[in-house]
């Protein structure tokens, strides 16, 4: 690579064609690439300055890493798509860090959000500055080696090494990077690094940058001395990649992050424990640390005191979070549970509701759809007499021997899981029989209708809570008698109208399992829907689910209305089976 008249040029690797097509999910993700470069350059500090929204100020990223000489910038930095690890090894030269850069294009990540990128590097008493203009690159996309890049070299005797990147002319089509979002993107990877501090708008990353509930507490312990605990229980949707609490003694990290035994605590769901992200600082005591600082002496009294302090405080925080989230889960299920519980005798409802909540506690962290499914199956299972016989036994024993009462409660917990497993097994058996019915070419739509009318859970997660309603069925019957009498009676539609607990309505039309659904079928279903909606819900939404062999190849789903779904019986049976096989396996693992 030559420098001619203050210009530099790209050196293009053959991998460029495939790599330049890669993009970044967000402006913050692109900026993280530039922070990764500072890590690779053995920087101890990175300072990022973001502009105010809607301003014309640039984004600035500055580090105190190794920097680059003019020769290095020409030979390495501008060598697009060359793997840094292939050139200089897997580890950085000074701090022995694992190199993050792989593809050789991360250094240009700034161009994902800016039209102009200025790179200034200082190393070995030299300062060099390179300017890359994205509009100029666009003009030479087929010949990047011909692009002239402004390049200056100056003496910089006594100046500290490092690299500064200025991103200007930010792309107005993209959202500005925000400090909060950038800190969230960076904190999991760099928030607990001793030798690498990241500052965003002058504020260093901390544990509190993890989205969630943060807690700080300090104490003077008898054996461990002065300690400060700082942890965050992250949001359920964004758990940390590396959970646990890092132990620092006089500011130096000891070993890897750990959960101090909370990951084995029966009172805390493991998924919840793994949302803890924090650190505990100990001042003046290191006699419980191993000689290589890779861990702790677990039977040391000072460490056990410290461990008890962490467990007490973090466990309380986790219990509070668990209670809040279970309360929200209960609120989401309230309407579903209420309708199902109303079908039980009044004296059984309280026990059934408590039993369902205990079962759901075992499935903490599952999706709302799965939780709804488990609740539905559990309530089905509890309608069997064996369950209530044990409850009556518990009620009688509660007035007598305490030991027998405790034993009965233990058996009841096992019974809850047992009846749940039995109900899941029954549903899997039903699916096997339904599969046989669908496979028979003589099966008619009316026969499938009869099989599914009281088993709408087969249709999938969105329909688990739905139930066929007698009033709605009467409306369909009336409609069909009116519209399909006389000679047309044999052509009347085979329909089922279902309603969920939010009063949403679903019109299901069954076709023969051997019939592929085409455009004429869809048009007819929409006509049924239009006629019924006038009678039932003039201002509401009535969705359509059509079931048969699937759709004909010529029917383009993109041309259908958004509230119409077409599926095959085989597909819905397979999906339902996978859900219940998962539930059966999880029960066998308990």
C-alpha cells in the first residue's frame, strides 16, 4: 500500500464481497464493534461521547490503547477483510486478551451510522489521521482500491498512544444512539472488567446499567471486614449472558462470577437465580483467597460469613422479584382460572387454585402461552376424584397428628404432579387416535368436527383457552337452517364458533383431511363469516381458521386477509404433540 501526495488506498481481500453485505442490528451494536477494537488494542479506558438528539454534533470514541503508526494503518487497518487473529495471533500482546476482531470489517462499523469517519491514531511518537467518506466509497464500489483517502502524518513526540474516531454526518434515517441503550449493550461484556473501563458521556459502566431491579448494601462483618454488595436482578426478557456476582478484594477480581450456592437453593427457581448480575467488594481481607487468586478457600470462616451475607440479601431480592412476577402471572391467568374454577364445587375451588399456582411455580420462566397450557391441563387433571380423596384425607389429618399431616401434604404434592402427568398422557393418546382418524381417507369433516369440538386445545397455543359456546352454536344452527334448507341442506358448512376469555371469536371451518383448501374455499368461509358476524358481533373481529389437508400450491398466503389462517390437521396435531411431549419430559425430570 502506497502513500502518494497525502493519500492512502484500500488493500482488498477476496473475502470482501461477502462481508460488506453484513449489517448491524442497531447504531449501538455498531458502536460496540469500535469498543471491541479498543479491547483488542490493549486499551485500559474507552471514552464515548454521544450527541444530543437532532443535533449535528459527531459521535466520538477515544481509547488509550496501542494506537497505530502510519505504516500499521496502511498495512493492517486498510487491509479490508483480513483476519486480525490470523495476522497477530489469538491474544493481544500486552494484556493477553482474547482477540475479538475476526472479519476485518469491524473497524468500519462507524460507517453504519455516519457518512464520514475520521480515525486519528498515535503510536511511537507519530500521529496519523485517515478520513473515510462513505459517499466516495459508493462511487467506487466496484474498485475500492482506486479510492483516494485523505491521510496525514505528523510527529507527536511525548504524546500518549491511543486511537480517536470521530463519526460525523450521521445518517438521519437511523435513530440516534442513546446513552442508556448503549450502556445496556456494553455492560454485560465490559461492566465487570478490571483492566478495561468504558465511559459513556463521562459516566463509567456499572452493574446498575443492567435493565432490572438494582440493590446496594454495605456492612461491617466480624471476620470479613467492610463489604459492599451491589447487584441487579435483570429483566426476564433480557437475562445476562454471564450471570453471578464477582468477588473483588481490594478492587481485584477473584475467580469467575458465582451465585454463592443460590443456584442450588430449592426456594429459588434456577432461571431466576441466573438473572443475578453483580459484585461484592471486600476491603482489607484476602486470607480466604487462593494463592493464584483464581478462587476462594470455601471452608474459611471469613468466606462462609461473606457467603451468608450475600445469600441473605440476594435471596430476599430474588424472593421479592419472584412474588411480583408470580402475582402478574396470576393476574394474567385470572379470567381463565375463574371460568374453569366455576365448574368445580365451591368447597373445592380454593384448593384447586392453590394447587395450580404451586404447579406453575415449578415452571417459572416459561412463556405465557406455555403457562396457560399447563394451567389448563392441571385443572383438567384436578377434576378426577382421586385428587379430592387425598384432599379430604389432608383435611381430616390436620386436626390430629402433625407428622401424619405433613406426610399427607407431601403425598399431595406428588399427587399434583402425578395427575398432571396422567392428563398429559391422556392428551397424547387422544392425539394418536386423532392422527389415525385424519389418516383415514374415508373420514368426513363432520367426524373431525365432532372429535375436536370439546378438544380445542389441539388447535394450538392461540386456542388453548377457547371453548365452544352453546349460545354461539345455536346461532350457527339457526343460520345454517335458514341459509341451507331444502336441497342445499347437504351442502351446509361444517362450522364451529369458539370464544376465548377476552371474548375474541374464532370461526373454524373443517374440510375433509384429504381436501386441500383453495381460493373458492376461502371465499366461501369469508361469506359464512360475514353472514354470522351480523348476527353475533357486528363491531368485533371474527377470525377464521380453516383446516383440511393444507392449502393448494396455487394459493398465495400473502394475498389473504390477515385474520385468516389455513392449516393442515397433520400440522396442528404435530404441534400439539410436541408441546405435550415437552411437558411430559419436564414432569419426568422433576
